[in-house]
């Protein structure tokens, strides 16, 4: 159940988990969503995966409300409740056919849909809640007071819904939720560490390019200029070392936030001497074009201030790129505690600058890390192995 499905989500965990379960374990897999755009990846990336489209009935009523009460735009509960109302008929129509229902994020919507499925779905149906928990989420710090009213209500609803399987993507947050979070430690017997992955069987990820034969490219990819991605950190770090490394260039891929465009233009004006070393490509429609840049680039600049996981890290690593990233749980774990990459404290431009400078002049060490990073990802983040374990857990819950 993922109402906001976009085409790009099909190549992420939202699409890959049901697709791999369908391909490898003969599930009949569907994503329940609004029809938000065209989905060409259904044919090219996840063949055989289906979408059940939610009809827009009550969501239009919300748009009408917003015309007269614009302050309701910020009311998440209203939006999620209306999405739930739109979804009721599709669940009631298919309630006897859904053996496993996967929900995303712990929130009002997943509680409502969980209740609906638990009361009207299959008696032995499996409810799977994938937390997709961000590293700066309030659930990391938790609410220390067990008698807090919000905790009491959440605990009551969680017991009523009785999720069979709750998963978290990083070991760091898994340990925290299991041992310290006052809500989730109550359900720790159903809490599992299930990371995101990459389909190593996909021929798109095969690459025989040696590290030294790659181009001198530092790649930064994501929602450029968003606070989360920290684009300005990699820009300023590169500006301070670019002149003494004229053979290197910084390539930016992704849609740029409107509010950041002015900053970027001013940055280019202030650093006119290195403008030719910075290439902004915008959002690339073709997935093959994006993978081609992973294939030929040497370094990934990943200064994110927070992430739930960061699939970019896996895609870069499988092509042997060396990671320079913020020291957040996902980056730390994917680089094997920094052994296979370089980590800096969040927001520390000085650290990013010095380590980037070091990276550009230490080809031999980079070559070794490139090989080790690729092997580490194949050994630990293979969607096929991850879904094998997930299928085993689901079958055990059904039995």
C-alpha cells in the first residue's frame, strides 16, 4: 500500500520487494496506489508487477476544502484520513485475496489501514509494517515517559492491529528501537532488521570498468538543494580544492529545488574560474543514463544530513565508486563503519574538503576500496538474499 507511487519508486524498495518476491518466490504482487503518472518501469524494471489503482473520490473533496480553509494543507491527519477513505472499497473488494499486506511508515495512515485489514481481511493474513525510518526521526530519540498519552494510544492501537512483522533498515536504529524506544520495545519480538538492497542479478549492474579507467568525476545525486541532501556542502568543498585539481569535475544530477536556484547561480558567479569544472544535468528521465554516470564516475559526494537508508550509496558502490559521506547510520553501515569509504560529521565542510582533497590524490587506495566496496554490497545488500529471508519469515508467520 503506497498511495503516492511514482515511476522512480519502482526501482526502490517499494517496487523491488514485491517484484523480487514475485520473480523468485512466485508471489502475485500488486502495489495499491493512486494513478499519479505513467509507469514505464513496470515493463523495463519490474515486469510482472501490477498496480491496483485507487479511485479519487474523497481526495477531490480535500482540494475543495483547501480552497476555503488553506491552513488545512498542513494537516497531515486530514490528508491521510481522506486517502484511507478513498482506499476502503479497494480493500473490501480484495480483502479475501490479500495474504500479505505491506504498509510503509509508522503513522496515522498505516494504523487506519492496518485496522481495516485486521478486521475485514483474511483471518491468517500477514500485516507487514516497513518503517523506512529516517535517521533524525523522533522515533530515534523516542518519548521517555511511558505514561505519555500518545504512547498509550499508540500501544493500544499496535496491540489491536497486531503487526506480524515490523522491519527497520539499519542495524543502528534496529538496536535502538529494540532496546530503548518505549513504544517499539513492547513489540520487539516482531521487530526485524531488513535492509534495502540492490538486484545483483540485474545485468545493468554488471561492469568490467576498472577504477583507474573511470573518469575523474565526483558525482552528487538527489533532490539538489534540499536541506536533507546538503548540496551546498559538496559545492563549497569542491570550490576550495578545484583549482589545484583541474582534471576533476563535479557532476550534479537531480531536480533542483526552486529556492536553491538563486544560491546556485550566485555560487557559479562567485567561482567563475571553476565553472567549466561543474556540470549540472538536472533530472535524467532515462535510468540507463543515471547508471552510466555511476559506471564512469569515481567518487560519490553524499553529504546528507539525514536519510532512512540511501539507495544511491548501493548503486554507486556496486559500480565501484568510493563514497565520501556524512556519518549517519546508513552511510556508516554501507561503508562498513567507514573502512570502505570516508565519513565526516554532519555539516562539517572542513572535513569534507580535506577528505575530498585526499581522495583526489590517492588513486591506489581508492582502487582497493572500489573493489572492496563492490564485494561488500554484493555480500550484504543483495535483494535476492534479503527477499529470501523475508519470504522465510513470512511463511513462518503464516504457518
